C-alpha cells in the first residue's frame, strides 16, 4: 500500500476543505465584495498560489462545500441497505450529508448573525452561476446512484433523473427554509419534514 500517496491525497482534501470554509466564513462575516483571495488563503494558512491550485475564484471556493455535501449525500445513498424504501434511504443519506462534521451551525438552533450572513451569501448574484454548475453536477451524480438502486438507466429512464431533480430542489428548499424560519428550526427537523412530504406523495397541506 502506498501510504505516502494516501497521506498526500488526504492532505490535499483537508486543504481544499479548509480553503472553502475560510471563504465561507469570511464572506458571511464581511460580505462577498469585501473578501479577497489573499484573505481566504491567509485565513486557511496557505499561500495564494496554493489557493490557485485548488480553485479558480473565490466563488468556486465558496460553492465547493455545496458540491461536496451533494457528493457526500450520493455516497451515503450508495451505502444504504438494499431493499430500504427509496425515500427513506434518501432521507437518511441527506441527514448524513448535512452532518459533515464541519464548523457550521446546523444541527441545533442557528446563530442569527451567522444565518443572516449566509442568507446574503447564497443570494449573492455573482455566485448564482457557480451554484447552478454545482447543482447540475450533483444531480447527474445522484441520478447514477438512484439508477443503481432501482435497476434503471440514468441516461434513458425518466425515474432516476426525476428523483435527482426533485432531491436537488428539496435540498434547496431545506436550506432556504432553515435560513428564513421563525422561530429558528434545526436543519434535521426541516429536512425530515421536507422529505417526509415527498415520501408521502406530496399531499396538499392541511
């Protein structure tokens, strides 16, 4: 086993995560226009050259965690037990994906200043293109996993692509609801509510 190679890959992964979280923290605290790549690199304890090895812009660095979360959900879905109902498996995978162990409020009641900063960040016009690209990549990957679980074809059958599109939309709703909910709610409670409604066939609200 090439332990040296494995250590290098883990270090690269950790550096990527550190840069992305630094970009998010600074943007939430200062606003998108008031954060420079130099600031992000310094916050993560690396050089601007190192930043450029991982990301082409501060927008890419910010949205990287969004993409990583989606990939984590897809990976968690692959590990769910065979025969588990599809929406139960997706719900549990989504819960696992949102619990990445990163220093971001989410499991409990969120800090209001953090939430307000996040609200401004996700609405930043300069980031919308990056969010859309990450969302499209995540849906394509998720469709493959759904196809594997259901014995369908992600390139020809409607079902895996439809489920992937619905899940992407649902995760956006979860995030947006968490940001605007009054009184504050945990991400877990909102996620269970949203995916529970989908599992029930999205009946009319009572």
